[in-house]
C-alpha cells in the first residue's frame, strides 16, 4: 500500500499494520513504508520486550547480521521524537540508513531502515527524504510503538506466560552455552599444553575439539525448547560428554559414577541444567589445583533430591571462595540447592551439591495454568474492568457463555469474585 501526502492512505496503512498479530507487525510496517522509503531491511529495538528486544525483517543476508548493539548506538544518535538519515554501521558495515525514535512511549523504541541504493550502482546513497516523508514515517512509527507498548503493559495471560517462558528458556540456553564454551576453552588449553603431542598433532586435535564444541553448541541452541524433563542417566551422560574434553589430553584422570538407582527417573530440566552447570564449575575449580591426579564425578537420585559429588586427590585446600569465581552458589541457589565442601589437607576435597526435586523447594506452579485458552481471554478482559456484555461483544460469543467461563475461572482460581480473579491475573502478569 503506497503512502502519499494525503491522510487516507496513511490511515489505511496504519490500520493494516495495527491489525496484525504482534509477530507480524514489523513485516507489515516495512511493507507499508517501502514505497515511501525503499529499503532492504528493517529492524526495531524496543525496551518493553524483555525476551526479544531486537526484531528484524528483510533480506536474510542483512537481518542475520544486525545486532542490538548497533541499534543501541543508533538510538543514541537520533533523539526521541526525531528522524535521522545518514550513514551508520549496521549489519557489520557502513550503510545508508533511516532511523526514527518514538517520542510517545514510556520506554525507548527505535526503528532503523537499511535504505536501498538510489540506482543500479550498489554504492549510490539514496536521496534524502523530504520533511513531509520523514514526518509521515515518524508519525506511523509513533503509532505502532505506542500500540505495542500498550499491549505489553496490558498483556493478556497467554502472551504474558509465553513471554516469561521464552525469557527463562533464553537465559537457560545462554548459561549452558557459556558453560560449554568455558569447558571447550579449557580442553583446548589442555591440548596446547600437552607435552605428548607434536605441533601437527596438537593442531589436529585442537581443530577436532573446536569443531566438536561448535557442533555441540549449535545443537544445544536449536534443541526443542518444549523439553521439560530428562531421565537421570541421560542427563548425566550429557554432563560426562561436556567434561571429557577437559581431561582428554591432560595428566588428570576422570572417573565417572552415573546414577544407579532411579537412573530412569525423569528430572525437571531447571534442576538438571543447574546441577550440570554447578558440577562443571566445580570441576573447573578443582583442575586449578596442583598436584592433582584424579577427579571423580558422580550423581545420585535419592528420595526428593539430586546429589552431585566431585572428589579429588589434590592438596585439600579448596574453599567456597574458590567456587565463588564460577558462581556455584548462585547457580544452585536459583533452584533451592546448596553446596558443601569437605577438604582435608594433603588428602583431597569432596564437594557435594544438592538440589531438591519437588516441594517445598520446587518453584510454585503458574496459578493460571489450569485455565483454558478461552478462559484466559475472558480473564484478560476481566482484568481490564470489562463487564459480561462488553466481553461477549469483543469475543463474538453470547453473554451466557461469558457467564459460564467466569464461573469456571472463579472455581479454578479458587477465588470468590471477579475482582479477586483480576487481581490474581495482575499479580502473575506483573
């Protein structure tokens, strides 16, 4: 849809963009702005969206290389409520861009268009947009960013829960990738320090180790995010695989003691990830000791807890301060766990990490999880103060159906009034 100086096409384009589901808004906005400001890619950086603040669309060769730090730098160039056209570093190179920053939202929100060349010559910068064109782009971005900002503030339960889950999963993946990266680097150092390998052999082993680590990290990043539980033995096998590179070419021997009883018991993923991260961190601390010949790593599933142990035959001088460098207490504390160190000078150290598998240490369940999708929609309208008739008109259902859903909501949430149900939703969405 073309944007011209008249108001009608602009309003029609704005309506088309705002009708889109949240994931499609940037795509429709880009299509609406293309006739006015031809561009190869569009990117937005919005502070109200915690789990995916950077969104892009356009040519894959560009969008895959655009970073949030590049947009953050551009947001410092253009003032709120202003538009700026010029050359800036985007997608790794200096390119012609148009940047607009919303002046109507409570949180910073910037839109950047990577402009298309003016003619057939690839390096030719486009002509500067007119004042009216810039004003139109800025006005439309103000409207879109204000709309998305309001949706974030008044989020309905479904998207709110999805956002929380996505943010938690993203944090988990980042933590695991960081741990795996640290383990891979330790393994590489072991190869480079090895006195049993010549230069050619060391290069070959280091290359093999690096490629394997990259493949493992890619597989981890692409792993099904819906996975919530892992059998104890399979989880320990994954841990053993990540520890092996740290010992492969060094003088220290790794001994593994996988879970015996309850080895098939499914363990909650947050517990598994926290324990794996904590054990890897402890092993990294243990390997810094000298002299050291043997490290034993084991897991046990007993009753209502998962216990991980790391034993060594080192000098017996390991302390909690040594583990603090690798944030062991922090990793275990996030899931209600704890770590105990038993160090005997001259004989070695035993580090025991313990994480509860269920109540009372387990995180509380989402109180809205018992509601169905339609009940969540109705609750979202209740939270906004709407009455049954207005909800029925909004959802295109009968008023009696709304009453039926409200009754179910009150029963499932174990509350006595619409106001209590609305308060429960606001507490979860906060």
